[in-house]
C-alpha cells in the first residue's frame, strides 16, 4: 500500500509539498527506530515515502543515517524529491512498490539495513487530489490506482468483475456486512450504464443500505471505497510479501515500525511479528537450541494508538495502529 499515509500534509489544497502537517505518530516512530540509527552509516528504509514527512524527520534526527525511500506514485516521488533535496545524496528515492524492497536493496548494493518504516494506506495527497478518485466526499473519476501508469482502475473492477467476486472483495477488504445488497445494486446499475465517477457509487450505496446501517460508522461508502482501493492496488498481497521481506532485510539490532490503518493490515503485521518473536522448538526440549530461538523482540505491547491530542489535531490519525519489532538473531540456516 502506500504512501505517507493519512499523515503528512493537511487537506485544503496546499500543494507542491509545501504543507508541513506532521505525519501520524511521528515522534513515537522516531523514538522506536532511534536505538538502531545512531551509528554512522546506518541505513533506514521508508517503504511508503508519500510527501516525505517521515523521511525528512528521519534524515534530520539521525544526521549520520542514509535513507532509501520507496513509492509507487510518481507524483509523490517528484514532490518529496523537492522536499528532500537539501539532504543531497543521503536520500535515495526509488519508484517501486514496497514488496520490491529486496530487489531495490540488491540493486543499491545494501546487504542489510538498520531501520524500516511503513506508513500504510492512502496518502493525504491522494485523498486531497480530487481527480484520483480515492475520496468518497467529492465526485471524481473512479481510478484509485496509486501508480497511475499501471493496473486496472476501480471503475473497471466495478464494471467487469463477476458479482460473487465483488461480494468477496467488499466483505474481505471492506468488512462490509451489506456487501450483497450493494453488489446487486451495482450489477443492476452497471447494465444500464457503466460506472465512471465516485458520486454515483456513493449515492447507490446510500440508497441500497437499510436505515440502521446508515446510522453507524461514518460515511456508508467508506468500507466499499476501502475495499476497491485494496483490490485495485493489490495492497494486502503486496503487504504479505513486504513485511517478511523487510524483517529479513534487517541487520541484527535493526528495528522495524509499521503504522496500519485498518484491522486487515494490522492483523497481518501482528502475525508476522508474532511468528518472528516465537520459538520454533518442538515442545518439551530442556534447552532450546540457537536455531529455534526467536528472531524478533516485540517493541510494542499489542498495537499502540495515537494520543487523543494527536487525533484532535489530525483526524486522519484516528484509525492508526503502530507495531514495532527488533531483530535479535540471524535466521536459522
């Protein structure tokens, strides 16, 4: 997924990376990564560059560190490139999806890194740019691709997927209880005219939900838009590959911090971290051999939440969940 999620930059149209709205849980992320990034030559990877708020803070706080930053969105890379230009060759920006991290590090000749940060989800830039189609609050083409140079749009998903597949996506990725109602309305309407814009979809969702369902959980279109976005960008399958790859890239003593914005992402991160922090020894061994010892130490008890003050200042921080882990051993051969 993606970008500098629900984080840096505010809304309201301040463009060209000029906004300095603080990224979500910034101080906590920096503090979590700090013990691994103080040595000269430490490498930290920002897997979700966005507009560069986290990256800028990492480069400023850790003057001896080198940054590698990934994003699949070329516009985000352009804007963050301007923002990070003062740091010169300490910052390497790469157009890549974050499950491509092993290839990126290999290409750069970096065997291991000391820190990794993920800030998942949609960036404020994407939400605030009307023509991207991520936001249900304003009418826009139903695109939702984080990298607009590749892949299929949300409109294509809505217009071409079989009904059963659409129901599965809305339930699995949006946790939408009314998936069948919404999909049957979509199928009926797309036969009359294919979907192209978000306003029509929002209206259809409102009309197809029972009254009780409209009264809970904010905008009733929110879950469907989330589901479409995850499907269009292959977010969960990318994340499934990316988190283990990032853990593998960590040097012993290295640290990883992951900000998630919905339960599907958070569950996936939790599973990878828990597996790494568990012993793999058969039960009953009096002494656990080295090869069965945990590879990770958890840095958070459960998932940490943003403070009430932060949520009051930045509503996009509200759903954030932060988990961290430290690499304490090499993988068993």
